[in-house]
């Protein structure tokens, strides 16, 4: 069983790759900076220890040769940033414990050698602070007060340089990930726009070899699907054309036959065959896509004309509401969808009511209402399947061909519209069509 992705994980491939690369670069940059600083501190410590040893040995030799009266005058000249000389025994304390203090004390003692035996002790207080005690040749006590500096201060411009470097790396990372994922995004958009008309934008067959290969495969698949759909339409059209001739001959033969119960049943069967063939071809054409070009229409005029046609035919169809705006859509497909919905309402309820209104975002909502038996809730989606009929009998007067709602749904998809069914409170069915303006 596949485990779901954690919620904290980014949803898109672009975000995931960018996050991985940025985190990796920041971690690598941080580790490199840390190692560099460690090596810098170690080198600084070694240089400082060697420097202090040489300077102290030279200074002690100078003090030993100076007359006692002149020594205090030279102390400020011999002082350095990390140590100074004091004429006197200094202070007492425990042995130095800091690693750097121990190293410097040992280095000074080694530099002074046996000529100036030295001892060292820590000075109480914060940080590393110790003193080295020894005596000159004339027995005068001397103390070296040492406050070692563990590391050198960072330059003020260094953090800014590091920030700029990270920013440059992040931009390069974003550009690289964007360049890598863009072909996948184009492929996904092409797949999303591959609708019933099979006229999706072709994916550019360039870029890296793997991406170009995937693009070629997708374009070839799109061409094969279009070819298969075209062949199917041709086959259905040929069947429809070939069936029209024997159906017409059979109807002519029926016309010269005497009227009887058998005669009426045969005529009804022929009418059902002709209707089924026509609706089957219509459904196949809706699968192939709508070739009708969108245009600006007056929805109120179109709906009024549709209702008048039904009223003239003696059907109970009413219209309520107005759009009061021009609308860009496919008028024939729009009329065919509403016609199928109204026919369905008349078939099961005997009357239909059309409600039209403009809703948010410039969309148009048209609802076809009836007070028929409705549809079980668990079958509201199933009735859009081709040849699906709620009634199990083969009576076309009540069951129909099972293609009316299927054709309406396919035409709605081709128009980028939404078609849904829901039962009405108190009984009946509501078929709601929400249409967006065509681009």
C-alpha cells in the first residue's frame, strides 16, 4: 500500500527540486564555512604561539641586558596585544586549564629554556588568562601576563558576501529547476487541454533528449487517437447511411400494406431504429468534438425561441428569468443541450420549466425543472452514461435510447460548461447547466 506524502512536503515537482537543491546548497555552504573557520582558527593559533615564543625570547634577552633602572621604561615597548611584561612576582593561582593557554605557556617555557626556568598559573576571572613567572640573571623577578585570543574577529563585509553568494546560488538553482521542469509543465498542460475535439496544442519537440522523446511520444499518441476517432466516425456514418436505405424500403412496403395491428408495430419498430441510428451517430460526433465556432448571442432570444417551438407543438414549457446580457458561446450546442434536457423532462413529467439567470464571474446558469419521479441519488451520475436507462423495458416512449443525457454531457464538456442533476424538494428533477463565456 502506497503511503501518502507528508503534508509538509511541497506539492509540485518544481518546489520539491528547488527546496532540495537550496537546502543542499545552504548545508554545503554552511559546512564549508565551518570547516574554513576551523582551519583559520587553527592556523591563527599556531602562528600566534610561534610568534609569542619568538617575541618573548627576544624581549627577555633585551630586559636581561638592560640596567635595572631602565627596564620599566621599556615595558610599554615590549607589550603586545596578547601579553605584557610586569616587573615583579605577579599573582598565584592554579595551573592553566585552557588548551590554548597550556600551549602558549609550554611554548614560552620551552623558548626560555634552562637559562630562565619558568612556571605558570592561571589568573582567576573570565576567559583564558594566565601568567608566566621567571627571574633574570640578576635575580629580578619578571612576570609575563598573557591573555590569548582564541580567534580573529570576522570582517564586517564577510556576512554580506556570504549572503550575496547564497542569493546567487538560489537564483541559479531556481533557473535550473525551472528550465528542467518547464517541459513537464508544458506536457501536463497539453494533456489537460486534450479535449473531445483532439485539438490540443502540440508539445514542442526540443530540449533535452529525454524531454524531446516524451514530447514526440505524446504528439504521436494524440495523432493516433485523432485517427482512431475519425475512423470510428466514418464507420458509424457508413453504417447510418447503409441502414437508411433498407429502412426507407421497409417503410415504403409498409405504406402499401393494409392497416393492422402488425402494421402499426412494424412502423413503430422502424421509427425506433431510425431514431437510434441518428442518436448514435450524434453521440459519436459529440465524442469527436464540437466543430462549431463560438459567437456572440442573445441568450434570452434563443431561449424564447426554444420555448415557443415547444409551445407551438402543444408542449407545456415555461420560461422564467432573464440573462439581460449578450453571451459568447456555441449556440447550436447550447440549444441541443437544453433541447435534450427539456425532452427528458417532458418524457417523464409532461411539463418543463426553464429558469435562466446570470451568476458571478460572467457565467450563465440555465436550469430545467420538472415534477416527475426524479432519479435515485446513487444513479444521478450513472444516467449520463451512454445507453443507460432507468427503466429496464425496451419501450422507447418511456425508456428512450439512453443517449439524450449522454449527448448533453459531452456537448457541455466540449463547451467547457458544467451539467449536473439533482432531485428537487417535493419531487422532481433539476438539470442545471452553468456556461462560461468561450474564449
